C-alpha cells in the first residue's frame, strides 16, 4: 500500500522520520530496491535499536489529540510511527510469498524445516534434527502446488491454471503442513485449517462452506474423514502427508471409500504427498504469485456461541503482521551457530503460530517440529533443538515454573545447596522487579549462571534462549517474574486476535513493571469505547472496549456479511469485545469482556470473564476457571483446573490429611470434603486483589483439566463456552449452591 492509502512501508518510515536519520544514512549506500538494501534493512531492525530506548519505554504509544470524540478515548498509535501506519517491510516485500522467497534468495542453504527421523525397524527416534534447506523447501512447495493444480483441475476438466478453490488442512504441526501452506501461496490458492480437537460437525461445516475440493491430512485422520465423505459434496482429492503403501492406497481408493464420485461426478481419490509432488514436478504449472489483495487463509474461529466464523486474511495482512514483529522483536545475537532456531509446537490451526511461522520464514530462522503430537515430549525435543526464541502460552510456562520449583525443593541436593538456589532466585527476582533491563553484573553472569541459571536452562533445553513470548490467555505476573528470574531472559506478553492476524502489541522484554501487553504495533491504531452500563469511561479513565484499525485488521468474515457488519463499523474500526485499559506509558492491558455479565440475587452485576482473567493472572495455581452465577443466589461458584505439579506440595503443607494423595486421587479427595475445599478457596483468594467480596468465588469444584475442547466447554483458543459449560456441569453447580458458601461469614 502507498502513503496515499494512509499506509507506508517500514522502509518509507525510515526514509521520512528524522529519528531514523542514522539508520537512513547507513542504508543510503545501497539502491533502495536491491537485495543488499533489503537484507541490511531487515538485519538492522527492530526500530527500537535506532531511538532512545529509555525514552521509548516511557512512551510506547501516543494519543492523537485531534482524534478526540465523545464516548471514546483518543486514538493511540505506536510512538515509533505516530504519523502513519505501516503496511509492510518494503514495497518489494508486500506478500508472505515475496518474504519467503527473499529468505531463499538470502539464505538458500540455511536450515529451513526439520524433524527427528524414526527408525522403521526399531521404532526409535533419532537424537538430532534433520533439516531441509530453504532452497529445497521452496522447490518442494512449488512442486506440491503444481501437483494440486494438476490433480484438482483434471478432475474438474478445467485448465491447469484455474485457482478458484480453497485447500484444506487437517493435521497436527509438521513439516508437510508448512510446505502445503507455501504451496498454496505459490499459486494464489486460499487455504483453511480444520481443528483436530473439534467434532465431525465442525469439520464438515468448514469443508462444505468453503466448497474445498482438496484436503491435505495426516494418516491418523483418514478414517475420520472417510466417515464424512458422503456428506462432503465438493471434496474430490485427499492427500496424505504420511507415506501410504501401494496396498493401503489400493484399499482406500477401492472398497473403503464410501462412494467413488462426489456430487459433481468427480472421482474421489486418495494420494500420497510425495506422489502429488512428483505429479507437479513432471507437469510444471506456471506459478501464479499472489498480490497483497490475494486471499491467504480463512481462519475459522470457534466462538463461544454459534457457528464458527471464517476470518478472511489476505496476503497484505500477513505481510503487515511480519512487519510488526520485525519492527519490535530484537533477534538474539547468535554465539554458537549461524542462524536462529525455533520449535513449532503451538497449534498451526491457530493464528498465533501462523504469525510466528511467517516471521520465522521471513527472517531465515530454522523451524523444528515435535517428533510426535504429544505435549509430554516438548522438553525432550527442546533439549535437542535448543531454540533461540520460545513462543509459548501461559499453561506451558506455568508447568515449567512448577517443574523448576519442584526440582529445587525435592531434588537430591543438600539443604545448603537448596538454600543457595533460593538465595540466587530471590536476588534475581529483586533485580527484575526493582531495576529492569539486563543484568550484566559479574555476580550474575559468572556466579549465578554457573551455580544455578545455566543448569535450569539446560534442564529445559533453553541454553540458547534469549526471549520468551507468551500470548492467547492471561498469565500470572508471579509466573512472568519467576521465569524472567529463573531463566535470566526477557519475557514478552502480547495481545491479538484471529481478526488481526494475531499479535498487534507486545510488551518489552525486561521492563521492571511487567504485566501489560505493551504499546500498539506500528501497523495498528487503537481507541477505547465507553461502556456506561458496565461502568467504563473511555474518555476520562482510558477504560473501555478495545477497537482496532489498520493494515493487520481483517475486512470480513467468509460468506457472513451479518457478522461482518456487527464487528466492523463503517469507519473501519473493529470492535473486539475485549475491555482494555491504557496506562500512562501507552501500554494496553485487557481487563474484561463486553456484555458478558449477569446479576446476582442482591442486584449486583457480575462480569465473569473479568473475574476469570483476574484469577488466572493472579494465582499461579490455576490453569482453568469457569465462573458461574445464579440470579437466585448471592454468591459465585466456579469450576477450576489446578496445576498439580506446583499446587500439590502447597496443598500437602496446608492440609496435612492429604499428604498421601496425588493426581486424580488428590483432586477427588478435595472435592469430597467441604473443609478441604474451604482451605483451597482461602488459599486461592489470598492472591486476589481488586475484586469485591461478591466477585470472589465462594465454592468450587476441582479438576485437573475440567474444561475440554472435546466436551465443547471451551473453544480451541481456550475461551469458556459459558452456556455449554453451565449445561455440562449443571449437576455439580447445583450441588455447590445446595451446599452453600464455604466462606460467607468470613471477610474476603
């Protein structure tokens, strides 16, 4: 997009903003469209390298005074680009396709996508990652794309260059998933991902609403899809990411297929991934490079109610998202190898991991994958890959926190050793909370690291770690501070949505006053809308519904104009439904949800998502919580999930009668006893500040992971489906209310 459209590129920002004069002079020796210019531009980012960082920390976003309007806060923009919003890195890099191909041009022999191999005879997994290079992945993706175009169009009796269809994926994270995504881009094919964790109805809905003729899937999903085939009138081609034998293919394409043609008379067939690559290599369909306006993906977001909504994201959106990350993320200085490595383990069906992968492939980073789709192997694979950055979610970080604490408390070391470890962590925490910034002292870099920090990092495979990025859900500030201290690394918390191609703000790595989501991206502007009925005044208190506008913000839901008009105003503002607060430094915090409240018997209004956010971000023992209220009752009850690794030792200390119990047995004993649950509520509520007594939970039911996507009580992005959860736990909630408040007579 050009400046006339209201957007500029990062290169244009650097050329026009006087603060970046030194960087502009460094780049002036190169032709502005040359490989050398673009390479040096990307390598010299983020923008914070070229301004007073101390000043930036004080003012991360600025308000536009001319934007004041009754009922709204001023518009806030990044202090790095207050005059214009950014749309891409450079006009030559205005699509993900161009960004990836430029990485191939820069780093053709760099490791690109890698995995551990398995010995077919013994079943043992290799002890190192095997990578294909950027050049090899480019070739494979183009062959696959050519093969898809050939196979699908032969069946449709259309010319090979016809790309008016959507490609669907159904698989956990793996190399073939990303190759498929790149293949689609080479031929301007939009794609969409099905959620493995959701039922057949949702997958069937997505395949039919997109009229997708081709589904690329992993072997374990074949029979699930076979059940759906009779209800999929548009599907003609199934591509298996795993190698199927000739016998398996013959059976699948013969007696096992419920029908042999779809409603259009096209033969339904199952092919091997490599088979499609070979077809594409022998029948080279010319590439159809996407434009910024080409559809990149339809990301279906399973909301808390109703049918999934398909968020249409164009190439311009992913290019803007990459520009944002490059503008703000300081890549680590590599000491032991020539490129950065990342482990792709968060679900690729979610937009958060799509943004991370797009950034990785735009910066020449190598991406490894878990050797099997099981979270329990995460640390095993981290130890082999040793990533430089670690994008994660609160639940993983909470487990790491629990593991570190348990190891220090229950390890084989002497009491003296444990006391030394405790002293070091306390000193590190003091430094983190009182000073901020990186600790370059000899005491830290020599003594603390040798005695403790390096051992902790090594135990998790994080020896090379520079920064942790967390998103998708609230996280306890105690956990943030502990991880910063124990790993001596930066931790950055972000905020974003499917509708904004994931993150549109990201906190700074080593701020003393952590806990916010940081200032706005250079790509996005934000304002808050007053919500009088909920007591939020955006004009005076800077609290209200978060509204976003910019180059990362979507422009519509797929085949759903009604939901599009509800979410997007005529002036382009997207109403997120999240309630935010902007502090004096311009940083955003999410504090509530709009219009999701109910009334208790005494007339008090309750905002359950605000309360859940406070509990999750304040108490490190909780992994899940669903707050429930009844208009005939005067108090709240809740279903909670406990992080037992970290909580069990505390419970054993507080409730000695439970010392002989662990795991599910421990949870069952707590649920059986009123006294045990009362002690647990008092413990949990001791962490909670900022809530009134009637907003705190008075009775609870405990589980290890009570809310599940498979039970339809939470969405794949872990939002509570309140009506479904209330129905699922109806009997339990009725029993909690029948039992009454466990702490009503006590001061909360």
